């Protein structure tokens, strides 16, 4: 009996040691810094994850309208780390894009855009910002993508696309911009050299179809498209309700989150045809990819984040988020960690979660202000 108890104690100690060893292995040797925005609190948060754990570096107030929420929704950081850009969803009636200086978090300038600007992304050289005008509060009509020259902060183009565009992401070479149209079940592609719509892809199951875009459409004074696209006019069955369009790290395909059908649709970027449908968790919402073959998805209805192996389409892990309404995700440049935001509901704080992409588990969570939304990676920093 004593021998069994003794052996049991040894086994328990070994299990504890193994657990501690696993923790040490996932503990980073450097700091990872991300910027995220909290829509219902009008805050920017800089968060740091490293040997000392996960913590908030700073909070920046983004208030402009004294009696209303401005609603920061998307954020993109320039590669030179000198400026960052935030899409402000609310306005009277239009939203805007804010250019802010990293050094002191001062607002450099604000550029008016369309109704409810949502996700924003930058070209690789940082010269242009592409922001979708989601038009949440307007009529259910086709909307647009705004293109802003970031040096002068001038809107150089407003490109009509479809109804409720969301999930603005550029191809790795910056020649194409992709967004998804929630109310038209479409993926759309913009030629960034010509500032015009290039192709559309219908995502409805059983009706998948790609086509070249027709003549450029016109946006009227109320930011509404004067004529619908041929494909949008043909389409009546909204089965996908896409919320994100994410190019692969090599640009060969585009992954689209179908929020309604809980699938991820992969479209071939060259042939503009359907590659496959990948089953996902309920309410798949935002997407990000690593350079080593992983696809990370947030699941808004499921309060979780999933890690997929792109080659097989297999879901490797599904990790619960600390708050409901999982939202944004970004992967560190070294493909080591994914950073996930969750909005929370009601008066709950938002949350930030760090996923170890090797161990496939959460290694840190942090409360942040309400309705944590867009997120971007800022930098890694050596710890002295």
C-alpha cells in the first residue's frame, strides 16, 4: 500500500513538473505589442504580452462627439510604425478615418468617409488606406469602399461595390483589395492600380459563380450607388452572409467567413472559382492567416476562436474566449501567437486573448474597455 502511495506521489510530481515545463516552453522570450480599439468605449488600447505576462501598456481616448460614441471599429498600423489609422464608424451622418501619430498618440487629421466605416487596411507601402463603408444605419442599398491617400489624407476614390461591405484586406503584393458583402452574399475584388471593381464572386451554396465586373458604377451625393451590379440583381437567396475576406499568405486564394452558414469558403484567386467549403464554428466572423499554413477564425456566436490547418481544412483546436461575441484576430509576424478580441455583451468589459499557435491553447487573457473590436500587430521588443 505504501509503495503504491509512494509511486502515486512520484507520478503526481512528474505531472506537475511536466505542466510547469509546458508553461515555460510557451512563455515568450520577447514582448509582443498589439493595438486594439474598443468601439463602445471610444478607446485605443496598447497591450503587451511577454515574459511578464499580458498587460495593458496604455489607453488613449478617441472622443470627438461630446454626447455620442464615435465608435472606433478598425485599425491599421503603418509598416514604418510612425502612424496608425482608425476608422470611426459613427458621425453626423458620415464616419471618418483618423490618422494618429505613434510617438504621442495625437490626431494628425480626420478624413470624412461614408456611412459607418468599418474595417480598414493599408497597402504594403502605406500609401493608401482602404476602408469599407458598411452603411449599417443607412438604407439597404449597395455601398462602397473608400480609398484614402495617407500622406495628404485625401479620399481619392469611393468605389461602389455591394450592400454592407465588410472585412477589408489587401493581397500580399497590394495589387488587389478584397471585401465581403453581407447582404449580397458576394466576395468582391478591387484593382488597386486602377481604383475600380475588378471581379465579383457569388458565395451562395449551390450557386457559386465568379464574373468580371462591368462598367464602373456611380456613387451619388448620399453615398448610395445609383445602379446595382448585375450579380446583385440576380441574387435573392442570402445563405452565406459573409463578414470577412482574407487572402492567403501567398495570395493564391481568398478565404471568406460565411457568418450565417458557419463555413469558410476558399476561392481560387487566379481562376476565380470555388476551391472548397470548410465547416466552421457557429457565427464564424473574422479571419487571419499565418505564413506556415494556419488559418485562425473568430466565432462570434460560439464565443470561441478556431485554428485550422489550411492544407487539410482540419480544425486543430477551438479555444473559448473569455467574453461573448468574439471579434478580431491578428497573428504575430513570427507566426508564434494569435491575438483575439472579444466584445462582451451589455456592461461587460471587452477582452483580449492570446493563443499559442504551437501549443494550440490560450496562454493569456486580459480585460479591456467595452466592445473590443479591430486589432493590429504593432511590434516585438527585446526584454532587457
